[in-house]
C-alpha cells in the first residue's frame, strides 16, 4: 500500500499550505551560487531532508520507504560517498522526521528542515496530503521537493508552474490506462467490475482505466468503493460477483483487503480475471494469503523488480537490494513495494547529484528535469525519462502470476 487520500486530508493540506505561504512572505531565495555555499552542502557532506509517516495507520509503509532509501544511501556512503561535479566526494546526510501522515506535522517538519537543519533538498516526503501541504511553500521558497512518495499526477504534471516539485513513480492514472490498453488490445467483448478506494487515489486509478477503454468493446458493468478503515471487502465483492463480470479491476491500496477480496470472490464461485494495482502486487503479502494459484488469471502492473519474485532471485540488483536492507534495516521486510520504491528513488537522487553541474538548488532541479538513464531495480526496458509534464518514470509493465511467480507480458 502507498497512502490514502481523504477529502478531509486534502482540505487540511490546502489550508495549512496557505497559512504557511503567508508566513513565508518576504523571505529571500534560499539557494545561493557556489558549490560550497549552497544550503546543506559542505566539502564533505550533502544534507537531505525527509518527512515520513513513521507512526499512525500508514507507519508500516512510511517506514518501509524510509528503510529502502536508507539502505541505498548507506551503501553509497560506505563506498565513500557521491562524487559531484566539482570533483569532491560527499557523503549523504539525511535528516528525517515523523509526520504521522498529518499535513500539519509535515509543514512543521518542512519548516525545521529548511530553516533549522538548512537542508539542500527535500527527498521522498511520504504521501499525497503531506506533500500538498508543503508544495506551494517549497516552490515559492525554491526548495527542491524531489521524488515525492506518491503517484498523484499533481506533483509532476506541470513543472513549469511548480518546477521545484517532482514525483518519481508512474502516476495512478498511468496504471489504470495500462490495464485499459491490456484489455482493449484483445479486441473482444469484456465486462468489468471495479472496486476502488473512496478517495482521490481510487479515483485516479479508475479515471485512467475509464478513459482508456472509451469506445472499445470493454465495458464496466458494476462498481463499488470501500473505505481504508473497512475490516473486509466481503460485502462489496458479493455485490460485484452478482454481475458475473469477466474481469475484476481491484484499485485497492491495502494488501490485506486485496488478499481477502481475492479469497471472497473464489468462495462465491466467481472466478474473473483479477487486475491488481502495483501497490498490492506482493506475492508474500497478497497472493499467498489469498490461497489462489493464478490459474484463472491474476495480473498486476509493475516498474521495479520485486524481492519476493522468483524470476529475479539471481538478479544482482535484487540481491544487492536484499543484502543492503538486511545490513541497514535488520528485520525490515524488503518485499514491501514501498521499500523497493524508496531504494529506487534514492538511487535516482544519487544519480541526479552526480550529474548536477551547478551545485545549487536551482542546478539540482534543472538536472532532475532532464534526467535520463537507468537506476537499480527497474524492470527490463524501463528507464528514467524526465519531462516537464510527468514523473521520471512514466511507463510500467503488465505481468501475470503463474507457476508461483510474476511473468512479464510482452
């Protein structure tokens, strides 16, 4: 799972951001020219700031993202650090605070990181609502808000207006559209039942899917929503099963609920093809607990190699990732998608630091906006393609679960 986006949180985020922006009026730019004079940069270190949900209902996911990033940064530091354009090699110092997925606390953390800790850039702030709460201030104060841990399109779709904020992973709309393309390519009549989280997260998945199937032979015949606090989805799945749809598009963000939904459908004798979003594609957390073997068709979208996927067991990137997680975060679960995404985002930041010619905040942002190439854990055929209208990762693959593992579909 990544994060929930309730209307109340969004409203709170917007209010907090407005108050913070007013309080920031009159402040000068925080970036400065000259590598050694840039905020958070010394001859030996570069200081990065982060705000995570390390407590509260999303603590497991926020902690996973933090641990994934930490494992990559620790490995870089152990090797000496990041060699930057001025010829100096710097270790990455991360200052992080817990926001509990509370926008107001995220704002407090932002203020501490930028005015007290004097960080060079923000990295991987967790979740949509906390990032919305600080986005306007980060841009007005010219503080890079990089590779936010959210697939919400708002963080990448207009970097001309908000140049200091950029996401990392493919957007939720992109995932929905990928499934639409997957189904419409069959050119046959298909009925689809949809279940989605009752917030912006769920709506984004569904909007991408709905737009993608427009004018095709694929039709939505039943639709249900759920709340993130629901103990099970039995009621919704029972209603959807009555449609006898060929396909169930599960825009569900919670692994436990996804596993339960798969099991309930089978219990009712309904065996549609299952489309799972990347948030809940874990074999250990979802597929195995569901009790299904994939014989009726279980699909997911993905952009990174999963640690619990046997097809990557001998892959060096995956082996390094698992080993580094064990070293830096003993006891942490490397199979949680958030951890792998955190690791990949950290690798992307290191790449950006290496390629930044003008070691200032503006120089870093300009580099990020033109970043291309590969980083560890990306699936075959996927690379960074930065633009001003989307995140660096704008593509993903559809994969099928069979023979106990995920297999990429051409």
